[in-house]
């Protein structure tokens, strides 16, 4: 009986980031879908603000494979602008960028995001600076490059759980 009820419902299950299997009244159909289409409404969103296309790509691929929806911005100004319409569950922001650097972007977005409980990760290639402690005291999570992407994903999962 239960099997018949489930079979009559539309059930979506992710087989891989690019394949969605739908079970419709006992028949299976496989649809090719972009990773952006797969359960987008259910995926937590992460905003990545970084001017380095290679770093954007690494983070985007790793985060999507970990089950997150990813939005990209190339500098602090674009990131702040995206926050006007986007409600991410986490923000990852580089420090050294054109237009508006990550420190200024952090200062502009921290009150709004922290009020909503949204963590902000600040990534940097800089060696540890005394002012990093100030950012951490204000709620930033500092991640120094190079970093182990699996550890970053693990930290994100912990922060969002």
C-alpha cells in the first residue's frame, strides 16, 4: 500500500549533481539538469565575493558538489549590491580586491548579516596581521590561503547546522 502511494507521488532524488531522477507512477525518467536546477529551493545559498576567477571556480565547484547553491561577485561593491536582493546563508569574501576590498565589504555587510545569524568567512593570502584579530572580534572567520577545501566545506557544514 505504502509503495503504491509513494509510486503515485512525484519523488525527486539527486543521483549526481547533474542528474535528477523522477519517479512518476512507477516509471523512472532521467532528466539532465544543470547543477543550478537541482533542488535549488532546498539548497543553502553561499555568496562568494572574490576577484580571482580561478578561486571563484574552485569554490563554486566544491560548494556545488557539497550541495550548496552558489552566487558569485567579483568585488566588494558587486557583493554588497547582490545582498540587496539575495539572502545567503553564508558569505565568503576575499580581502584583496579592486573597487571595494574585503575589509570594507565586511564592515558594510556585517551588521545586517550578523543580525540575521549569517556567518562571514574572510579569505586572504596575507600572512597573519594584527588587525585580523579585530575582524575576528567583529565576527569574521579568517581563512588563510592556501587552504584545504575539504576543511572549509566541513567548517561551512558545521556553521550552517
